[in-house]
C-alpha cells in the first residue's frame, strides 16, 4: 500500500535547502549546535527528540531519532519510557484544556 510518507525521503532532508541555501545553512548550524554535547549528552538529546517526535507525530523524526537513540546507547526500555512521557504530557495538556471548556460552559449556563 502506498502512503504519504516514504522512509527513503528522510535521506532527502537537505534537499529542502535547494530553495534557499542561506536559510538552510542557518537552520543546519542551529540544528547541529542544539544536538551537540552540552549540559545534556547527545544520548539524552536523542531521547528527548524521540519523545517530541511522537508528540508532533513526525514519522521521519520518529525514524531518525529511533536510530539516533539506539546509536547513542539507549535501549528499547528507555526509548519506550520516553514515548510514554510524551504521551502523558500530551494527554495532560488535552485534559487541562478541559478547564477552558468548563469556563465557557459555566459562563453560558449562567
């Protein structure tokens, strides 16, 4: 079955720079700096990226940061836990917005 996302397209990521090399270089410099070893290890950053990738539901990012997490020494248990953290935050964010619904309902019910 054909899908909208094709895993082989991930390798074409840099092609987006063909439209504007200056902006691509700026983005790539920032991106590389963010993922460099710093206060957080590259392994920790890859796990964070994996969790965020699930939150924003980017299949390319999920593929890339699954691979990066494994390459940097994470195991399936750690990666699964990171995904569950993302799920809990995303679910909690949806629930807390229920307060907005209640506020509007209370206002309209008066």
